[in-house]
C-alpha cells in the first residue's frame, strides 16, 4: 500500500439538482496513484499510473460485497449518480446501479473504474508523461484487456478486496469481466458478461479498422501528437463515431426511429438535391459524431479499439476457448440481445458452450429486444429483472441483508 | 436522331490475350452524344450529355431481342468481354453475359451503359462543362434513378428499340430496372431486379452518409473542385470504400476468408502492438480502399450514393409501393440472397408483395448463398440457373432461336 496514494476532491455544494429515487446521488471521482511499474502484454512498462474511480454503497466488514463494473468503449468510472462537478452528467449505467436497483447499492459496494489508456482521468494518451512533461500522445503504450485487469487487481488490493462478489460489464466491459475470471480466478465470485464476446469477428475488426483509418488519415491527427499543435482530428473522430453508432443500433430500431423521414424538406416536400442533411438519420449521426469528437480523445479511440481487436483468450490455447476457461472458478451470467449484430447472440452462445464444457455454473439469457447492441445500456424490464434476480442470489449466498426496496426500471 | 452523334473508337490489335469460351471477346465502348437538353428531377437542366455504351450480340430485324443491363455503384458500361484498351479488364458481369451464358448473346442483343454522373466515359463531374471549359466538379447537378432512366430512354430511341426484351440489374442497377418498369411501362418486357430494393432503409442511408462525410471532410476534397488543385481526396475515398466493402460482404464470408488471421505476426506469433496492419482483414480492406481511390471519382461517389438515398418510387404515392407499381406492364424476376444484409431478402419480399397486389407476373428466388450482397456478382450455380431459365422463357415467348450452347458457370 506504500506505493499507492489516493486523492478525493471534495464534493462541491450542488443542491440545485434534485436527487431522484434510486439514485446514488452526487458523486465525485477519486484519483488513485499506483507507483509500482506495470509490465504490459506488449512488453512495455508503464512506470506508474493513476486510476479514476467512483464508488457507490459501503464495503461491508467482511469485504465480501464488492462489485467491479467495467466500462465499454466510450464510457468511464462514472457509472451511477450525478457527477458533482457536472450536475447534468448522469452515470452511464445509472438505470442499473443504485439503491434498490438491479445492482443494489443498499447491499453492494460498487466500484467504477476508468481504464488506463482512456481519457476521463486515468493515465492515458492525454495525461502528462512524467518523463517528458508533455502529453503521452502517440508514445502511450498499446494495452490489452489483460493489462486492464492487472491494473484493476491493484485497485482491489488497495481496497483490500480479496474477492469480488461480482465483476460485470457490457461489450468491452464484458470482455474485461471475462478476462478477470480467467486471469484472477480466485478473485471473482460471479462474472456477468453482457452483449459481449470472447473474440471479435473479422467484421468487428473491419469496422474498427475503418474508424482507425478515418482518424489516422485526418491531417489534424499529426501522427497522434495533435495536442502540441492545438488541434484535434475532429473529422476523423466524427466519421469513426458515426460508423460505430450504426453498429450499435439494429436496422429495425433505426427504421422505427428515423425511417426515411426528411429533416426539413424543401417546398412541396421536395429534396434539396445537395449533400447537406436531407434525412433525419443523417442529422442524428452527424450530431452524435460531432458531439463525440468534442469530448473523446482520438488516441484513446485507437487504443480501445485495438484492445478490442486483440482480445482473444483462446489464442494462447490453440484457439480452444474451453481450454482457455479451464481454470475459471466464477459462476457466470451471460446476456445477449437478439438484434445485436455487433456481438450477436452466437458470440455469447459460443462462450456458454465453452463454459459448459468446463462444467461451469452458467446462466444465459437471450433477450428479444429491438435496440441492437445499445440494448445493454437501456432499461428493458426482462433484462433488468434477470440481472436483479441474479444479484439477489449472490446476496443470499453471501449472507448480505435482504433487499430493502426496489427502484429503477423494476419499481 | 438528328441531335445524336455516335463515335466508336476502332478496336486495336489485341491478339495477346486469348478469348475464353463464352466470352463476347474484345469490346470497345461507343460514346453517344445527346444534344437535346435533359430536364432533371431537381429541376436543373443538363444541356447535353454523352453516354458510354458497349453492346454484345446482334439486334435482330424485329428489334425485339434487346436487353439493357444497368450497373451498380462502382461499375460501368463494360459489362462483358475484354476491354480492348485494357486487356486485363474483364466486364463486371462477364460470368452472366456472353454467348451461351445465362444472358445469351447468341440470341440477345445486350447493351451496357454508364450512368450519367459516373466517371467511366459518360458525362459527369469529371468531364468538361462546355460552358466553362473546366470539369463540372461540384457544379454537376445531382441526379436520380429516374433521370438515368430518361437518359437511357433516349439511348433506346437511338437504337430504335421500342421495347426491351428485358431490363436488368443488381443493387443500384436493380433499382434502375424497377424504375424503367415504372417510368416507361410499355418499353419493358421483363424486369429483372437482383439484390435490390424499392427504397433504402435508415441504416442504408446512414452508411452512405458516413461515406460522404469521409469524402467531404477530407481537406483534399476542396469543396468538390479538387481537379483544379491537382489533388484527390484519397483518404476520404479510401474510408468510404472500406465501409462500403464491409456492407457488401456477409459476416460469415468475412469470417471464412479472413477470420482472425494475422498478416505477418511478430516473432513468436505475437502482435506488433501498433496501428499498422495486424490482421488479414485490415490488409484486404486497405488494399480495396486504396485501389478504389485511384480509379474512382469522389464526386461520382457522392452523386451515386445520393441517388440511392433518393430512390423511393412509393414516395409520390403516400408511401404506398403497390400504388407506385400500378401501371407496370412487365413481368418480373426478383432474386435476393439470404446473407445479403445491405438489401436483405425482406426488401425484395416487400417488392414482391406490392407487385402481387397489382396481379403482376412475378417470379422470386431467395438464394441461400454465403456471400452477402456481393453474391449478385458471383457465380452461384442456382442463381445463374434461375436467370438462365428465365431468359430461355423470354426467348421462347419472343420466338428467338433456341439456345445453341451453354457456357459460363452452368457449362
């Protein structure tokens, strides 16, 4: 513990926004410094790193009720509640995590952590490399999902958590949860993997590559060192996000939300016959892309998509996923969504089969929801009911107090 | 005919490449000038235009055996045979069109025509605007599928073809065939619509918009007038093609062709931990994208994708496709492919239902082929057998001579 220091900024006076029922309320990130070098999968060494962390609920005396929530590509440690420094910023999984919600912070101590390499407070391309006094930029080492798990294991040490009640995540976060169960089998009680995969398909990699080429070939990318030129590869990031966004949604939901509706037709309902926005779906995508390019870091986007590509626990076992899972001890809950074509149910089924081959305790739900990959972030009642029921079982097994209330989408 | 002039370059001495069985042999484009103004859907007027055309087989005395083949996004009038000026250039539908092939040039007179707005010889953004003496560039008017049909109707006049035996095409070409049947009902005997749609979905438009933003936001696009700066928006075009290419292939076929195979692994089979090519699929996509950016015009890409977006014959009929098809007289063959997720079978089924509502004569085949949208260009035997059988019926009805031979994929 001597190599770790923790700083928690004070929560400012934020009484302006009322706290809704089921919310963990105002939250503030802690920044935890780890001064022991981290040897990465690439062989490179990160001499030290900071993790941005939020916690919700209380760690019990037995330290048995901790849940680690891993985030997906564009999210952060801000999982639930209202960010005290930005009162309009609700946590990305606030519908799932809170007092009385599926992941019930009345009973569980939930930790959200920003991945290293990301851009929301943990060490990454945008932070200062102490050796140069400049942002890491293009010199920040590439990371793998396993590297994140190793970095997060030290976070568990820091909290003196020997074993998590559960590690959970969706999409990239689900890959991290799975990697936790493989990398630190004795430290994961339950592993909850939602809308995720044990390895990306060629098509998945292809979409990531399109996004990366859009960013890297934007002249404002400047080889990854755009910070020092005071520019940002806005256009590349926008295109990257637009293509990503399409893959997060189902064809069905886009048809329902936008169809072929024109944005603001010319007189007589005509087209404008130009390349400005004609259709609502174009307006939406441009808005999403441009918004993203204002808050997300381009080097981070590259790094996270590459970590997605690289993830493949079966790779060191001749492609045999069941062998890669031989030593896991966790029980598993897997959830997939029928209209998710990014990580289609078959990805989850493959993982279920490999776990069953190892006689693991696996629950699997395939939810017939229209929202595509994004469904894992949304409040489908059946989906939340399954997660809630699963956590209730975890609580029972651990002898945690009974649920006091039900809030959130199941209230 | 007074306003039309035809020039056919002589076929050079090209005896170096042997002509395979079933090939139409060496071919050379004719360039036909139309000097009568064309009023476009946008209200703009194209004062004159040239169409690049290839023909195969012979027009019979009754002029009853003509088939018009419409091309998709990146193709041209060079449908079949070996381009005499580029002996390595085989027509894009050479497996379908030729003596003894499914579309049998022993019996049918086949016309391939380059759409106006394209970049392979017909008037478009790359050709000279006679009023300025400069390439049209960004000032070239936007076009619709209906505009192409009107331009091609004059081509039919030029050949004195009152009625085509068939108009056929795949993808965007299928939309043109459908539009022919709606716009000039008395001039289309049979309409063959393959891997196509009566209107793009929101997801389809979204992918087109991503491609357009990649091109337009490339600084080398220069507002569409890159020609005068001696540059090309290579990066934008490359990204546009990469994303397009993903949508042309099925997840399954990409998995089979590329999987997660590494391109040239680091020692020990390791990753390189950088953003160069790691996986075969990345190499393939970059190659396809870069190749495309060297031969295809960026303004053409914008124009063609916009024409795709705009196509929606039901739009003038309150969204009722059956009403839009009320006056068609053609018989129809529709073909879709199960793994085509760009224009999935449901697009064709919707069209079939609307045609049946009008008591049209419709044949429909849904081919269980693995190749996604690209399948319409490939030589699936069941697919070619269906097209061949359908053309044999057309020939019989028209009293054309019996098939002399069978070549191509069905030989």
